[in-house]
C-alpha cells in the first residue's frame, strides 16, 4: 500500500517490497541501481521526445507509458548502432521497418547480452507496434514468439505453514499486510502496492478491497478472514505516520 512519507530503513521478509526514502538535505545522493537511459543521437532524441509527448495524450497507465518509452529508446539506440546494415529508413519506410524490427527481434533473442526472454521480446514488439502506429506506419509485419507454458511452483503445506508463521512473527505491520495480500487475496504485487487507505473497506458486516486493474478497471475482492487482522494492524499503525491524512496520487490517468 502506498504512503507518501519515508520510514527508517529496515530489513524485510522475503516477498515484500521496499519504499524509496528521501535523503536529508545536503546528504549524498544514493547510487541508483537501475540501468542508465540508453544514449541516443540528436535526431533520435527528438523522435523519442515526440513519441513520449504522444503517449501522454492517451489513457494508458503511467507504468505502461514508461515501459513503452524505454523499449522504444532501446530500439532507437540499436538502430543508431547499425546504420550501414539497412536499405531505407525504418522510421519512414514500411518495408525497411519490417526488416529492422525482425532483425531487432532476432538480436534480442539470440545476440543481446544478456539474451532476452520470449515474454520480454513480445512486450518490446508491442511497444514498437504502438510507436509505429503513432508515426503513421502501422504495425510491423513481424510474428510473435510462443511463450512456453510452465506450471507455477507452489509451496507445499509444510512450507506454507513455516512461511505464514514467519510473517506472523515479523514486527512491521505494513510488511505483513503487503506479504499476505497476494496469498489471501490473489493480488499481484503491483496491485498490492497501489492500494490506498480508502481502497480497504472494513466494517463489522462487510470487508472488501477495491482493486484498480489495467486500464483503470475496478474490481471488488472480498477480504479473507485471515487478512482482516493484518490490514487492521497496518491501518492503525499508519495513522501515526506524518502526513498520513494525505491521499497518494492515483497511478491511473483521469477518464
């Protein structure tokens, strides 16, 4: 669940996420562990800027816009490194576009370091489809890779008991709630982190979670009896946080 204020750093149990904390004024900035943005030539910088501007006008989740922009940036950087291997401009010519995207798919799957997964490649192709459509070229004529079907590995009963007991003994109520939301409510990690106080509706007769899915779709999830206490503990603890009455910004664009 979101909160606008930092908390003291602490260790966490497996399966939980951590919040970013703001450094004190004058303190050294912490090192970023994520990759730096891929550098682009000036011409491609403008192409990317135009695409980002176009994305801001459509009702996509902020995470989707960031992912699309990142995938397109990486594709443009790859194009810039291979100008002599193409006939025609992939950004203006449909046939050159098709060959470039096919070569890029092959590069991601076979030559990139590290090689990308099929799921990643298909998501990158979806971003490039959106990019080319907004440039007036339409989608590239490129097939998708089949994603291998794998059965999820679930914990056996003894492992579940040990895990639940470890969470029950964990001292931080926010971490306990975040860890148990996927287990008892079936929420994805992103859905659990995006929950805000008004989305948790507890009363003597009714207990619901209001979950915002892709495209801003709303669904109601009944709160499991074993989840009621961890959520109540977290809501009680949160009231003592500075700024607890402030509402976090919605991750979804207005309708």
